[in-house]
C-alpha cells in the first residue's frame, strides 16, 4: 500500500458560516437581556410599611441616643434602610430589629465592675414594638433602658397588653439581656408570645 507523502496530507477545519455566527451572537444577547430583565422585575425596590415606620418612630421618641445609632431613623428616609431594621422583601413590613449595644468588658471582673454604657440607648423601652405584626426577631440587648411601658399607635389604643402580645404571632427571638437598670413590674405578657423560641432577659 502506497504511503501518501506527509507534505500532501491536509487537515480540514469546518468554517462556520458568517451569518450563522451573527445569529448565534444575537440569540445569546437576547437571552442575557431577558435574564437581566427578569432579575430586575423580580426584585423591585421595597418600600417600608407606613404603619411600621410610625411604630418605630414612636419607639424612638422615648429614647436617648448618645451615640447617634438611630440617626438614620428619620421620616423622609425609607425605614427599610434604617440602621438595625430589616424588612420583608415582598410586603415591606419590618421583620427584624437588631440594636444591641457593643461595650468593652473589663479585663478583671468583680461585682463592682460595669461596662461603660454611656453611648448605649437609654430611656423608656416602649412595648409598642409588639404592634409590628411581622416582627420575628428583636434584639435590644446590652443597652441601658430604664423603664418599660406600652404606648400605642392604635386609635383607640388596644389597651390590654396581653391581647397585643397575642397578635404578635411571628415573634420568635427576643433578647433584652444585660439591661441591668431596666425596671419591669410585669412579665405576664411574655406568656402570650406563642411563637417564641428564644428568650433572654438575663
């Protein structure tokens, strides 16, 4: 069998028709545009629920804020953008409130040592927060609250705090720990938080 000289051998590469290449690029661009458009449409800008915003502003009124932690809590800024606030992506209702105070613990601890809380939130802890019906997480630990009271955004007021707590069916996490000066004369309302899974009042 005769061998074909190597210089006579040819390798053939298929060449894509130019029009086919252009069509494929066009289809790829259309697919990319459709994907990006769908992403934008499925994630519209969420706006804070007006009632929830008013409730948070009422809570703020009873506080002294030495460090300006709540400086973003103003009525002309969407409350879903406020410090410590997280909203539901669909309803815009407040689901999380995370406002613990961070302090430096003393190296040598005894019964006289206390963390410096001069920069922490202080004043009255308003239980009006329980009117946030979608609230599932509430962390106000290590602050310096003095009193706990119930002031309502509802007109007429709901009145019965236990009834209010019964409406807070989504609250699963509640941390009020290390508020050492907080005066609480009644904790019966906690028993009405039927979905509560974590509670820290230490």
